[in-house]
C-alpha cells in the first residue's frame, strides 16, 4: 500500500468515526498532494508525498511559534493537533548521531573542505536523507562538519 492510499484510507476512517479535527488535517494534506499533482501533471510517489508532509509540518511548527508569541493558545493547539496527525505519515526519523554520521560520510565522499562547500554538501545530503531527517538538524550537522 502506497502512502497516498494509506492517507485516503485514513481519511475514510476519520469520516466514519466523525473525527472532525483529524479529518480536516488529512483533507488539507490530500489537497496539497492533489495540487502538486495537478500543477506538475505527475503522479506522486511516496518520497514526494513525504516531502509535502515535511513542508506542511514545517509550516505548522512556524505557525505554532507565531501563535504562541501572539498569545493565541487556541490556534496553537489546533496547529499542534494537525502536527500530530501529519507526523504519523513520516518514516522513522534518524537520530542526531545517525545524521552526523551520514553527513560526515557525504563530506568525505565529496572531499568538501570548509563552509564554501556547504551548498554542494547540502544538495547531496538532501538527496540521501529526504524524509528521513529534519532538515534543520541536517543543516546544523553540515555546518559543524564543515567548520574549520
């Protein structure tokens, strides 16, 4: 079963169970997936769906931060509920140590030296770790690996 099929099945289950918040989050995800498919005229695979989930999670986390700064805990709680639903569709994330080990291996493969090679390393790391690690954590690991 592909990730897209699992999302559709979960949406049907949420409808039957009358779970309004969960259904709203899943519908938002399916809308984003369909939008990408229509815009690019392609059928998304699991890796591309995971990228969309990652993007939506980042947006939700940014919104939570903004709502909490503005004192709108009600809206922050709604976003947190969406984060919980969306997180279920991501694969198991790598630990900080695993990310650091992968980054060191890629730096060694590319022969990168110093902060000037950050773009080259990040491109390779994104290709290898897409959906498997938080890119903010990956970026920090790359900076640490390339620090003089």
